[in-house]
C-alpha cells in the first residue's frame, strides 16, 4: 500500500481527499494540510474518517506520494522538499514548471518523480503522441467569466476593472510563459499544453478573454503538426467555491491515481 498526503485541502484537494477516503486501490491517505482544517473537513464531508492535518512543511515526510493543490507561490518549496526525499509529487499547478524551470530538473534526482495530471484539459494523449514527431504550433484561447480573474497579477498591473466588462473582451495576448506569470491561478492549462507538446512556452500562443455572459470556463485548443491538425473546445463549469478552477481538475488527479494500479488501461 502506497501512502499519500494532500498538500492544500481546498476545493481541489478536498475532492481528492474524499476520493481517497472512499477508496482508490493501492493508496492510503495519511495526512493533509490546510490553512483552515475545519473548513476542509466540512468540504471533505467524511466525519467518520479521522484525517490528520499537519503544517505544510511536514507534508513531504508524511507519505510516499504527495498531491499538490496549493497557491503557486507555495509550490517551489514543496517540490524541492519532495524531490529531495525521493518521493512522487502529483502537481496540478503546472504553471510553476514554466516559471521555475529548475523544478523540472529536480525530477529523477534521488528517485523523485513529478506527475502532471491533465487538469482542466482534454486531448493531451493525442498532443503527446504528436509531439513524438514534432508539433509546429499550439494556440490556446481561454475564456472565463470576469470574476474568475479576480486577484490575478495582470489585472492589477493593467488596472482592469472587471466589474465594467459588459461584453466579450480580450484582456491578454502573449505566450504561455507570460500567461503563467500574468494569471498564475487561471492558466495552468497553457503550461500543461506546453509540457505535453514539448513546444517551448515562448512559442505557445495564448489569448485570454473575459465574457460576462459566460457561465463556464472555456478552453479552445488548436494544434498543428506534420500528421494531424487538432482543434477542440472544453467547457468546464466553474467550481462553486473556487471559480478560477473546475471540478475536472480534481477529477483528473483522481483518474491519474486510479490509473497507477489499473491492470487494464485505455489511452496513451
């Protein structure tokens, strides 16, 4: 049985904790961290299970696998500690790997591994397959309700009043690296696309739009390669607690964990 702990039991982390308590073959939940353990326990909604809550810095020593569901600023230190201990980190905040490229280089040292789930995206198996022969271009257009961008560094820097947006408005156009810095809580999808496609983040084009009429988080992905052209759209209902994210992000972590012990698998 592999022990597992969850760093950050907010909207995403609590859903993962709940799934682990209900049972994911091969894993035993040992601990979680939270700024508000009482709130996290209420979200997990499994009062019969006595889950220990520990300080974030203690998480790497609590289990063989660590699920990361933290604010971006907390990710580098956690990653360093987990890799130094030769453990496996399931990282949902993939933007950290673009902003702090040294984190990726830590994987493999002392036996440590980093696993990046699909998050709010679909189609990564096809993109990863096409990357074997080289991808010419990737473009991402992310559109969300204005409130989803509240607190983003770029919004503050550009003095954008989200409350005054009355129609579909392009608020950012640039590359994946720039987008990761501008919207660290919103565009992990851009980072994951860059990692899966093996395309340098400076070459992956990102457009971010705000649409007050929208009730979903929409991601439109366009991929050009030698053998295929991919064009698909994902529409995720925002998490009611954290509108910057969606339930699919947590579900992708759960699916990735279940895949580890599966004797029958579909998809690359």
